[in-house]
C-alpha cells in the first residue's frame, strides 16, 4: 500500500470505530466524523479490541469492498459483537476497551516464503477450501520467527502446522498501517 494516514485521519477512524460500538450499545444512530478523501477510498481493514491487554475481538476484511471509513465502522461492530471467540461486548466493558486498527495493503502472492518479512508482512494462506490470516503485528507480539508465523497461520486455517510447505498451498502477503488509541 503506498499511502499513509495523517494523525487526523487516524483519529477520525478511531472515533468512528468507538462511535460504531457505542451507538450499538446505546441503541441509537451513530454520529460519525466527516471523512477525508483518503478515508473514502476502498480499502481492507481489521479492527482489534483489547480489554486489560488481552484480545477481546478482531474482525476485518482483506479484500476492499467499501470505503475505508465504512469498513472500520462495520468491523468495529463485528469485533465487539460478532467475533465467535467471545461473548458480545457489554456497555460496562466499553470503558476498558482499547481499539487498534490495521489498514491493509492489497494482497501479493509470493513464490518463496523467504520473501516474508516478519513484522512487516501479514500472511494469507490458502489450501483447498481452508484459509487463514494473521496480521503483521501478531508475529512481533509473540516473538515468532518466519517458520513459527507460517505454522500458526496454518493452525488459524484449521490445517496441520506444516501445511505451508505443501506445493499446493498458496501464500500471499500484505502490509498494514497499524495504530490505536494507545499509539500516537
């Protein structure tokens, strides 16, 4: 992805995510900030929620289908209320939630796993009808090397940890602009 987001645009997206969640909890129409032109461009994104430092929800879209600001609003609500790993967020939890947004570059198929830069690239792996995706920051957060990152992406797809070595496994990489309420 060859664009950057300004600090103002990052704040608009963070406010949009929090407003989307708050409005749903309060059963009212959301009041979103006015987007810039960049935020109106179609782009994939993930919204990750943390509560007291632990994962509380993470949902996103890899393939851009809507304007970025709409994608962030939708994925914020999905992360809060539809992540199957967690119960729906409650109003009492909202004050303890930190929001992190990952704006994704387009996917790029690689020929060799040697092309993967840990901490720079996220991985999308496909084998048969199964697929798994891990964001770039996951490997850094856990201190994983490339092989471990690939193994966990296989697990995320519900596949054996060494599936990434199979000739018929497709691997694509992407980068992300990652920011949150705790970052500048």
